[in-house]
């Protein structure tokens, strides 16, 4: 284990604990409005200050962690699932299956993903679930390519021929032998993907078409913050910092896995 | 009785254009050890894979008990796979690195037989014991085994379906000489005990000569000479056979 | 020419060479044979001081080249020694050649005298049977077959007109028919240049055909050494007997081999007494506790076995 993995994992675990124990950690209800304490700076009562409705920023940040991580993880889960299935089909069967799937990948990559998301959100309503699905279905192409490349080389290995020789079905060969052996690079990609998904969610929420208030997410707290930028620096600083550190954490972890675990 | 008959087998890999296997005929009787000798790239492994339909060929037929394996529908072929098995050259790449030894063998019973978990475990152990490996190996990963032990696992996997015919594709060429002798002994013992039929592929004419009944010498996709082993060694006809014979140093003493 | 005395080499905590004595006389080909992981390559690398210092360390012993201990040489002395007096040929010709330089450029590097390089290179290429490319300057390693690459490696090894060549499994990566040509080339060059050769291989058959003297190595030590004819016709150590019994032969067609049972012990878990004891057919009680010393059998024939004299 090296420093990359350790520091990345520490950050990731820290935020995971925050998300998991949000109700215990937050001193106030994140939706509780307190007209008498609007936009107060950090103080012993309100560790990170309050927002323009007097809600406790610390509590909102803690609950926001939940939303942001949930969106990131589920979106990446969806993209990994699609990517692994399509990538392994393309790699294993080759020929027209491969051509079809890989051209589809090319087409998906032609669209600037962010604008695609914007367009879809404009049509659907921007609920948390829709956001997760949309980020997922627009970000699986990298995983598909990785899996396909791994499987192309794995399927020529003798142990796969041996599986065919003992009469194993394609489904068994793909799911029990090919995918588990191809998961290494995917793990890296997925870890990095969480960081990217959190950024996309924050950007969407910042633009007001992501997670909708009053549900707090780092992005929409940031979005509220921009209108009071001059009066309340904490409204921009803390959510920005949280996004920055989390993204950094997942990236460190991903790079760490790539450099250490996969090489051995 | 003729168990396996290969007729005019042809395989051209699209990338290379030259035929890797160019019209090969083999006929193997029940209980025979048939040797196939040639150097790397001569097409001998391609024949092995083509017989078991692990790769597709352009031309030819593979008759097993008078049924053409190459024209058989997929489902029927899966049932036939039980009686035709293969042992691979490199025990490092022929075992899934993530699967434990016990599970590698057990998988065969999951695929082919409808057994209870306990019955499967018993049969797995029984199969491993046939190749000289005991219970201690069940939970180990391939990377924890020596080359010889892994090759024993490969043999056990092939035996698990209780086959009649086994293709041994260079089963000893990546092993040390003392391990090679152990594995050859094991293969000979099993052949006698179960009246197995082998197609034994090797680049080493010495190895083939010491265990096979008949042998074909292969070069660039074709057979240059086929004869009973004694004959090949006593009076090789083809120049290439003589070269291989010379290289195998059978008369080092 | 070369005399190794009491060589001990450690890789991490494992001592993989546990006291090896070995000598190569002028113009002699000495075989060092053993199975993978017995330490034979480490001995070869040590003899040219090529052990990777990050991984392995020569703990003790002497490596005398023409009477001088090369373990005491400084970097400059070593460079001269390796460039001019000792050459090393590795198993894998392709990975030993630099893919971005032409064969000519690499041979030029290896030459001792740089004057008249062009003629010298053509001459050397001819001597290793590469007339075809001796006139061509722009041939890269990947354009050659494995056999030709190994010929280039041998050309590089003899380009400096060395006295000692260490050949580490020089034909293992090659096809059988090419193997013979390379071995014939080595034998021919040895005669012509009066080379001393340390020939390392796992293949007894090849060592038998090449070497004048043979050393059999097991678990980091020489267990038997002697002139070829003694080893072939009267092996005394049970391991040597087992190795010879493992070689395919036509006399025993369709019969079981007299194989060695069990497997090679790990260096981290060696038996206490004779290292071959657990696998030995001829073991007696005494073997379990004490590793025997190497003993003279007759003339120049030695074996490390307490029963060596009775096992004929």
C-alpha cells in the first residue's frame, strides 16, 4: 500500500461515514428555517454559518454529502453495468456484435455528454433518480472499451479454451471467468468515474437543473451561494472545498489502485 | 476400432492467408497413443483446437465414432465434449488465476451432472486424487502451485468428464525434465487404467518416441511422414524427420 | 581460467547459492546443469558480476579469473573485464537485443578495436553463419528469426575476442531444429577461438553433447561433478541418476520413467540434512540430519552423497 491509496481511501471513507451518519452528525434539521439568523458567518452555534433562509450550513453540507455521494455512486454503478455488459458482449462475440456495439460507442462519444444531459433534463423533470440515470447512461463508453480490450486478449488464453472444452456455456465463461479477470482496469475507471459523476451532479445542480431545493446537494448549495457571494463567502467556500476534496480523494484512490494493485 | 478420423482438415487464419493446416488426415484407434510432432507454428496446436471445435475451420471433417463433430449442432456438441478432452501446454495460462483448484474441477460437475453439493465435493476430491493431488489442494489458487502440480490440475480437469479421448497439446514442454517424467508416467498410467486414447502433440521427438504407438511428423501445415514409432526411429524417410531425430539426441549415451 | 570458490548468494532472505565450487580451464566447456530454481543462473551471473544489486547479494566466496578475485574489482576493472575477457549470452535473444539499434550498430559497440569496424563486423557475422546480412548495414533485430537473433547474440559475445563465454540456456527459446545449428556453431567457435565456456542448461541431453565436464546442481549446491563420460555412464548421486532416468529413451519405450518423486524444495523451506533426502530412493537414516560433504569418487569425479561409493 502506498501513500496514494492510503490518502485517497482516507478521504473516501471519511465522506462515506459522514453520509452514513448524517442524522447523528448534523446539529440541526437541514430544512429548518430560522429567519432571525440569516447569513450569519461561522460561529460556535452554526459551525459553517447559515444560508439566506437561516438554515444551518453544516447540517445542509452533511446531508448534501449523502445526496452527492449517492448520485455519484449510483450513476457510476449504472454506467459500469452497461459498460461491462456491452463491452464483454462486444469483446467475446466479435464480428457484427462487436461492430454494432463499438459503433454505438463511437456515436455516444460524438455527443458532448454535458449538453446531452442538459437536453434530456430539459425534457424530463430534474429528479435525483433521473439525474443518476442520465449520468449513468452517458458515461459507460470508457468502461465498455476497457472491458472489450481486456476480453479480447483474455479470450485467447488457454483457460478459456479449456472452459469451452469442458462444455461451459458462453454465459458461464463470460460471467465466471472473463469478467472477473477483466475487472482490474474497470475498478480504476469506476473509481475515477465517481469523481467525474460528482462533478457533473454539482455542475447540474449549480445550474439549477440538478438536484432541486430544498433537498441539499453540494452543487445547489453552491448555486445558492453565488447570489450572495459578496455577503457570505462561506456559502461558496465550504461546498466548493467539499467537492474539491472528494473528487481529489476518488482520483487519488483510482490512481493508487492503477499504480500498485494492477501492476503486481 | 477407429475412434477418431480427421479428413482433409484445412484452416486458414484470415490475417495470414497461408494455410496453418493444409489438408491433414489422421486416424486414431481406440486405446492408441498417437503422436504429432513438429516445431512451433507448424499447425499442430491448430489441429488440436479444430478437432475440439474450439476454432472454426474452412474445410474438412472430424469423425468421432462416425459422427462429424464439425457439422454437429451446438447443443449436441456440448454433450459430446464430455468424451473428448484436452490438456494444454502451459499450466500457467490454462488455469483461471482467480479460481481455486477445487472449484476448477467442481465446475465440470456443475456443468455436466446434476449432483448434490456433497456428491460434487466427493467427485472433485476423487478426481484430484487420481492425479496425485490431495484434499490440501482444494482451497489453493493456481499461483500457489508449482508447474508440475498445475499440470496435474489440468489433467484432472480433463479427466473429470470421464472422457475416452484426450488431446495432450505439449503437456510437458514447459516443465523441468524430472517433472516431465512424472507427468509422462501419470499420463501413461491413466491411459492403461482407463483405456484412454491420446493424440499426443509435442515438439520433442524423444518424448513422443518414448510413449506413442504411431507418429506423424508435421511441417508447415502438412504431414511429411506418418508411421509406427519403431519404424520412424529405425528408418526415418523424410529429411525433416531426420533433422528432428538428430535434435532430440536420443542416443546421447 | 575461472575458478569459483565457496560462492554464496542471497536473494532477500533466501540463500539460493549455498557454497558452490566450480572451475573452467582454458579451452574447456564446463556444463552446469540443474532444474529451474536450483541457482544455476545465479552462479552464471555471479561469475560475470551481473547480479542485480537491488535484488541479490554475493555473501561470500571468491571468483577468480586468471587468479584475480573479480569480487574485488572496481567499476572500471569490471567494465574492462566484461567488455573484453568475459561475455555472457542470455536465454532470450530478442529481449537481449536493443530493438531500436541496427545489428551493425550493436556489434560495433561490442568490438574491442573500433578501427576498420566495417570489415571486422562482416567478418564476425560470417563466422556465426550470417553471411546473408554481413553486407547489410540497416538490419534491425526484429527482422531476424529467433535463431538468427541468437547468432547475433553470439557474434556480440565473441566480437571482443573474450577468453570466457558464459552461455545461459542459449537454445532453450529456439525451435529444436535451430537448436542443433546453434550448438554446432558454438562447438565450432570454441575450437576455432580456443574459448573457455561455462554452459548453463536445464537440458541434460544438450549438456551431455556439449560439455567436457559436468556439474549437477540441486537446491543451491553442486551435488555431483566430473568428466562427462563418468556422469553419463556412472552417475553416483541419486539426483543425477533420477535426472538421467527422466530422459526419454527408445530402449524403454512405453515403459514408466525412473522419475524422481516429489518436488524441488523452496529455498525458504529446505530440509535440514541432505537437501535431496525427502525425494531420495536410496536414503538412509543418516541423511536426514546431516548434509554430506562433496567427496571424491575416482579421479576427477565427485559426489555429495554418503552412499555415493556403493551406488553404482
